[in-house]
């Protein structure tokens, strides 16, 4: 759980930071947003395959250092963390892209980006509720 949460939070921060600077030079931010969303979908679909493929690396590292729990844990962490980092990094890049598209006037940046955040929060709450609040117990039949 710690690896998933840390990869998600790090990816959001990394994506916002790295792509935020790049987005200032993009002429069509909405097109960039669409490509980022496609990248999120593709990379999320590839994560299980990459994790499965990285098992042989873990086995090889563990075979080289069988008496070192630290090496085993660190290799497991990084082999899990790196593939999980890609989709949230692209997710973090979507806010600068859509913000650049929506907030075209300097005097409305706060209002426009705040509205984007509001819509995002409503979507997150709706997604959480539609998935059910209690594990294994749907909110409705």
C-alpha cells in the first residue's frame, strides 16, 4: 500500500512540475491534454504486464544477494514503484494542460483553475461513492 500511495503522490507532483514548464510552450493545450489522457490509459493497461515482466529482475537480484534483506526490499520497492509512477505522472500533467486551455485571461486564472478543481473533486467523490464506501459491500444493489 505504501508503494502505491507514494508512487501516486510522487507521480502527481512530478507530472505537474515537469509538464507545467513544458505546457507554457505548447500551442494546443487541449490536444496535449487528450494525448496525456490516452497515455494514462495505455500506461495503466501496461502496468500489470511490466510488473509481471520485472519479476525475473527481482529473482535475479535476490539470487545475487540472498542474505541481504535490504537489497531484496529495495529492489522490490523500485521494481514496483517505477512502473506505478508513470500513469500518475501523466495524470499530474493534465492539470497544467487543461488549466492552460481554460485560463486564458490573467485576471481569471484563480476562478478558472478553482472551477476545474471543483469539477475534479465532484468527479472523485462520485467515483468513490459509485465504487462503494465499504469494501465488498456496494452502495446500491
